[in-house]
C-alpha cells in the first residue's frame, strides 16, 4: 500500500512538472508575445523626403569683399535632398499618429510617407509639433478605422518593470527589443536643448526607433522612444542608456494638439508693430552696416532678429535680410515701417519685398522676392 502511494505521488509530481514545463515553453502564451500582438498593428514606419536650400559663396569672396567692396559673383543657391526615417504609432481610429518632432521637423515642407505593419503605404499630413517636448502629430486617411494604442489606460511606469521597444531601427522595418524601466525623471541635453522628465531604459534603441512605442507586458503604453546616449559629454562610451518620453506627457500633449487654445498676445507698451504682428526686429541701415553687408545704401531696413514661431520665421525670414517695400511703399526707415504697420489687425495680409540689393563694380544686382505674411 505504501509503495503504491509513493508511486502515485511520484507520477503526480512528474506529471505536474511536465505540465508546468510545457506551459512555460509555449511561445504563444508568453506575456511579451501577447503584448506585442496587441500593439503591433498600430506601429508604423515613417519616411520623410524633402529639399533644403543653402547658399554657397565662392571661396575668394572674402578677398573681393575686402578689396573690391563685394563678392566676385552673386552667391549661388544649391538644393539638396534630405531623407529621414523613424517610427510612430496610431493613437486614434481616424488615423492620427504620434511621433518625435525631430523625425518630421521639416514636415510642413516635406513629403511624409507612413507604412503600416500590413505593408500599406499612406501619404501623411503634418498636423502639429512641439520642439520643446519633441513630439509631433501627423495624420493618414483610410476607408476603415485604424488599429490604435489606447492613451486612456497607460502603464504605471514602475522601476524594474519590463519594457518592450517597437520601432523601425536602421530602416529594417518594425522590430522588437526588450529591457527594463531603468530610471524615471531623467534630464539630458542634446545639442544645447534640455529635455526633462524622461524615462530611461536598457531596451535596445537605435536610429530609426525614434517615435516608436515603449510598452509593458500588458500592452499598455510606457512612453515613446526618443534618444539613445552612445557617449557621455566627456566622450566615454555607454551601453544600455536609452531615453523616452513618458506616456502621461504624450497623452497631455496630444490633447493640446487636438484642441489647441489660442493665447492672446499681449504686447508691451514699447513693443514695435513689426515684432508684435510678424515677429520682426528691425534696424535702420547706417553707412557702416551697408558697407559691412555689401548692400546698396539709402534703401530699406535691416532685419536683426526673427522671433521663433512667428509669421516671419515660417516664411523663411532671417537675420541680415533687408526689407525694401511694404505693400506699394518703398521703405527707408524703421519709423516708416511702424507707421505702415501700426493699424495692422490679426489675420490681415501684408506684402513685403525682401532680400538684398548689391552694388558691385558700378552695377546694381537685385536679389529680392515678394513675400506675403499674415499678421498674428
């Protein structure tokens, strides 16, 4: 009897161990596999392509500027195609996608294509972006609702929890890496820009992962992959230092993108009309300035500063340009500009003729264009 009981217990233990081992080795039931399956259809590859313009001067220009009062020939404008790739994920069945701003930072002028995990490619429209949070919002159109990652039920973001990073590393297509949530509330600086309240993970993040989701083992959003630190500021190589934007920040920023609230601009009493309406800081042209810039004297006013997120900045205005006309009036002083713009109302358009008129060897060379700005 005792031997039978022992045999029965032995068989039961072995059966239990086999059953347990079988359950552990069943890939389809692994939590990470299940979590990836939930969010995979909502992850996208983002490709952008566009053209940047840059002015190229002759290397002998400095010599000619010094001894002949101007460049050897007018500066040439070269066009260069630029491409970037990154990741993103759909957050709304209507096709709204969140990604990093640095992935689509010139999106207003670029061609943006989004490829979903089922291989379909869509042209995307840039909706909004915020360089400070490094988040951007784009949209694709489809005939049926898109699969998406919920922002209403996000991960609690606990130290040590498993992190799954999905994205498009190095352009190979969507793939998965795994790590843990290593730290919270990190602050890092990238090219003199400081990013705060980031999360840190040792999940592999490579170029192209930017904008992809970080999720936990239940498929809930932890955050967005943003940047990987390969070297310390002192040049020491690092490993396992990836950073992301927390899901709570993403959720709040998307609400701002969806429901923008215009904050009225309250101008200081001494703020100029040019700055208040168009974001321009201007200065009268003195003989010293015309000589320094090699431009024709007694014509126009100099642009000395262009405010970020202003109509002038959006139109491509830069320091060093000269405004020659506003509407049909020739300009030769900042006071004249103030008089013309004093009564400009928000939403009103004003035409500017801007550029540079140079006198080289007795010849006058005009490099100007007409630009229409809408007052804010």
